[in-house]
C-alpha cells in the first residue's frame, strides 16, 4: 500500500460533517493539515495549518521538511459544528502569508500542498516568497509531460484530481545549504497495480452507500409512484434493469423515442446496435452500485441533462443504456420529417465519454469496428 506522511484536507473530506472526519482522523496514522478552514468567531484553525517531518538521508544527516496545505477559496462555504460554531474558509493567499514565515524558520524545505487552479496558484506564488516546491491538483490539469514546471520561480507539479496518476518528485540533497536537485514523473496507476483488499472493500462499501443515498433521493422525488415494473433494454438483448416505475412521455411530444422506435426503418443498424455493449451499458452500473451516480450515469444512458431526457433510473427507465439517440440526437423531428438532415455523428463526439480517465483502452477505429452500422 502507498504510504502518506502528510495529507492536505479539502471540502470533500468535510462533506460528512466535522465530527465524522475527526473520528476517522483519530483512527488513522497519517498526519492531516489545512490552513484553509477556520472558525468564523475567532479565526482559530480547525486543523494544524502545517506539518513538519524529519527525513534521514543516506549520508547520515537529516532534513526537516514542512508541508503547508491550502485549498481553493469558497466564499460561500459555511459549516456548523456540533457545538454550534461555524467554519468558514480563509483565502489561500492570506493563509500562506499568515503561516509561511513561522514555518520557514523551522525547516530546511517548504512544500506547498495546493488544491488550486493555475491562475490562483500563480497569484499565490507571486506574493509569497519562501516556498521551495508546490505539489498541486485542480480538476484534470497535469503538468506537461509529467515534468516540473516553473511558476513564479517555484518548481510545481500538477497531477490531476482523480487519483489515477501519482505525481512523483525526487529530491537529491548534495550539500548542506544547497537546494536539492529535483526530478519529476507521473506514475499511471493502471490495472498493473493490484488493489489493497482492505482499501478496496472500503471503497466498494462507500460507493454502495453513496449510491443508495442517491437512489433514496430519486424515490423521494417521485410524488406518485406507479406500480412496480422492470425496464428492459432493446428487444433481443436480454438486458434488464430492476426499476420501480416508468415515467410517462412528456406532454409536448418532444420526448426521446428510444431505440425501439428506430427498428422499423433501420432494422440492420438496430441489429448491430443490439449486439453491442452500448445496448447493455446501464447493466454495468447496476452491477457496480453506480446506477445513481451522476458522474457515471451520464455516459451510460440516453439524453442525460437534455430536455425530456434521462433523469434517473426510477423516473426515466426507458432511457437507460446508450441508445440510438444518445449519439444521433433526439429523433422526434426526424420521425415527423425524415427528409431533414439528422443523425450525423463526427468521431470526436465519442471522446465525450471515452476519455483517457474513463476509457483508457479506447481507440476509435478499433471500437468503431465493433459498432459500425
């Protein structure tokens, strides 16, 4: 298992509440830090703003490294604690200016752990002297070619935010008083790296719990549930999805038609489609307890976030799976007037879902051979 000496906490870690996070921290052997979260009444830190660790070098001497953690400023963030105090966030520039001088005086090297956009990090580094290295994450941004980039004179490595790449920076200390030499790399955590069984079990249980919370929200959102039914995939696929209700077609007559409406005119194309994984795409989410996870669902259904499109598996089960209209668009007008242009799909549209993160093995021509029609 990969060991972590210091962890910079963010908003997501506080999603379950302050007391829940504290309970988890007490059970952990890791060191947690963040200069971002403070109490509104007196500015007191929720966590230690920085952490200091001593490392022994091969030469025998020790190096003291300080880790200072900051997050993207959210002016709307306010979280009440059980003792009715309110947590807010401090601007990262202010947080670094407040704590960096004291940390700098105690250590040989200062490492900034930053969940900041490139613009925010640039602003921070421009006004904060004394940072030796920044390890950053923000959205899908990666440092080019996995190498160190210099920002305002400070070495920086961005490594994304999904944990699929691990940023590695090696420090070589040669002489005391001389800055270490830095080399960097991105380690792609592919299937070649086995999962830790205990950690994977925790991940699986967490996913199932979150999925159930989202499912309950979907159940609550339906005011008048219909009798229980099972929504089926396209005819002949054998795909079924255990669902509670089927929603009615929208009154404006502009709802998605579903793949079953295409078969009468496009029987050959439909037969090809029915044999593809697109026709059973939602089944994979059901098996993985992700069928109510919006981050996953959007690429396994038809018309997600489109007018009259997929809402959730309870309210719009007829739109599960990647059906014809998921790629070709709503076919209502096409059915009314087939002479109008419709359905042209440029290859680049595939990359909306088949990203490097979600579909690392995707190769357009290889995959097109499986679905071409």
